[in-house]
């Protein structure tokens, strides 16, 4: 049941990303091109998502002692900003700005069948695997 719900919610997210045009890397990159062909639509997508998510989370946390399909809510245990978080966020932002894809937009973009999507996903997976190896040596 849990996997079916995850699939359903993922499909809703992917549909929203596709409808909003965020599977198009040019649209995303134009958001970052402030002095050129700036396109503010990504900001509206983010604001719309926050407008739904913030009250939704507040309502769910207020009404429920535990989630329906788990013993407890999975909340972050770390709250401090550290080098790993800041470095990872910076790398994510650089990759997003350079490629025009983030994982949330690249997965639904697979349906486009464009080579750039597959190159991005392979590079992302390679980067995740390399970072996992680096962190294992550091710990």
C-alpha cells in the first residue's frame, strides 16, 4: 500500500512538473538569466507549491499523532547548518543552473526521450556514487 501511495504522489508531482513546463531545461535556465531572457514562471511554481505544502504540513502535524502508513513522522534530526549541507546545496544549485534539470524535473522529462535528460541522469547517478565513496573514506 505504501509503495502504491508513493507511486501515486510521485505521479501527481511529475504531472505538475510537466504541466508547469519545468521539464524543459531552457525554461529553468531562463529563470536564472536575470539580465537576458528572464522567465519568472519557476518562481510562481515554487510559490504555488509552498502555498499548498505549508498549510498542508501544518494541518497534518496538528491533527495527527502519527502518519497513516508509518509509526511516526520522519523529521530531520539535524538542524544545524554544516559544511556538508552548504556544500551539497551549492553543488546542487550549480548543477541545476548549468544543466537546467533537477532530479524532480529530470525524472518526468525521461518521457521526452531527449539525450540531454539521460546524460544528466547518468551524470547525477555517477556523482552520487562518487560522493558516497568520498564520504565513506572521510567518516
